[in-house]
C-alpha cells in the first residue's frame, strides 16, 4: 500500500477507500465456493451409498430383476439433494454475482479516477496500472488470508492433538534402559 501511495497518492487514497469492499467481495467468493462444495458432497452421501451397494450386489439385483426398483430408490434419494442443490445454487449465484459486480464497480471507479488524473496530466498511465495492481493484489492477499483462518485454526488444533498423542506416556511401556554393545557379523553375503 505504501508503494501505491508513493506512486500516485490521490489515486491510492480513492482505491484505499474502496479497498474494504473489494476485500469483502474476494472473501465472499472464496467462502461461498468452498462451502458449496462441502455441502454438495454431504447431500450426495445417501445416494452414493445406494449406488455403491447396487454395484457391489449387481448379481443379486440382476437375478431378482430389481434394477427398476434400485433406480427408483436411487431417484428418490436424489430428490432432497436435488432440491437443496437448486436452492443453494441460486443463492450462491446471487452472492458470487453480487460480489463480482461490486468488485468490477470498484475497479471501474479506480480506472475512471485514474483516467481523470492522467487526463489532467497529474500522473502517467503507467502509474495508474502500478497503483492499481499493487493495491488490488494486496486486497486479494488479505481476503485469501482471512478466508483461511478457520482452516488454520483446524490445522493447529489437529497438530496439537497429534503432539498430545506423541507426548503421552504409556504405562505398559515402562522399560529400563539397557547399556551394552551389539556386534553384527556377516550381514552382507
């Protein structure tokens, strides 16, 4: 951000003013895309189990002529996830579309103001692009880091659990240390 302020301070101030909105848009897109994927996987779990059982027991299904019944059960299991997916897809589409639209509006404001400053002769076109890319990439990095905080918290909790398992003392392994030497002869023939 300091580089952006040095290169074109007026443009940088306008961009910094809308930076929180840009960061929120990047964060919203990242969170929506990651949560939708996990929700769809959970919703498909029951129908996946039905399909796996039908494939595993394909001889029984075929010999009893139950293919139509298995397909009917599979289709019924798909009804609820299908409705849920349709609803969440609309919400996600509106959320991602709104975030993308706001991002482009902020960028349009930045380029419009930068163009105005270039037209007045206060800065060059190269300064507009330098300032824009520095501040946009900074905002994107901040949003990426913010969206990973829950993952980092889960990772640190898992790491603490692993170290707790490794550091625990097992009562049945109370071994006394042994001093001595070990001689190994004719290992390689």
